[in-house]
C-alpha cells in the first residue's frame, strides 16, 4: 500500500464507523436535549446565537480511542457547539476525570468507569480511580427527590431502596423529628446505578 492508499482506506473505515454510530448519536442528542455542561439547548438559547446551541456528541476518549467511543454511552457527552469547540478542547481544564464526573452527574445510569477504562486502557484498569472523579463533584448529598428525578421513578421507590438496604443513606433528621431525612452520598449512588445496570443485564 502507498501512503495515499492507506490514508484513503483509513478515511473509508472512519466514515463507515461514523455512519454506524450515527443512529445512537442522534438518539442521544434527542434524549438529552441540552448541553450537559452549560444547560443551553435549541429551545432555551439563554441569549446565545443559534449556531452556538447546536448540540453534538463529544467523545471523552481522545486519540486512537476516539473512534471506539463514538457509540458508547459511558464515553460521550452531549455538548453545545460553544462548549465542544471551546473549553472542552483544553485537556488541562477538562481532563478525562472531570468529564467523567460531568457524565456521572448528568447521566448516572450511563456512567461506567470500569467499561470506560476497558475501552481506553485495558492494560491499566486503575488508570483513573473513582475518587479522582468524586473529587470533581461537589461534596454534597442527594435527596430522595434528586434521585427520583435522575432515575425517573417515584420517591417511594427510592425510599424502598433505602429501607431495603439496597441504597446506602444517612438519616439527617434533627433531634425530636419523627420522620427520617435521608441523604445519599454520590459515591453510594453511583455504586447503586452500577449494580442496577448489571442486574438489568442478567
């Protein structure tokens, strides 16, 4: 093969891969509907020019792994043009761990650190530790309402998960209060999402 033929073959392979991933990417953009970083969307422009709120799928993985990540929900974000072509181009500002933290906060059911590391560094399964991701997330706790909205379930389902011991939580009720005031740590919530994903596959 000449250099030109190798480049042409690579280009054809890339185009085929992108065509294969397009249905997934179109659906993800439609389902998410807004930039997972700044929250703007074509229907909520927040004063921006319309071309800046076009949504696109952004691969967290870079380099040789980018093509493999095209249709992996645990390896991509939905971003507006302004974010995708701006701050997310700077890996010092948005390293992988920070982008994965954004994914965990926005789409926790899609967050899968083990799968991401298997995709990007199968020989280094601990290249990114969960604590690096949690360090980018605020040290706050989730309420039952927070979890119900994120999981798209009724608050009673969340309460049952907690009382059944499936979802660890702390009771923050004040002295004298009769009803529990549950709060869930982000780390426990992400572990719970991972457990449910595995259970759903079995």
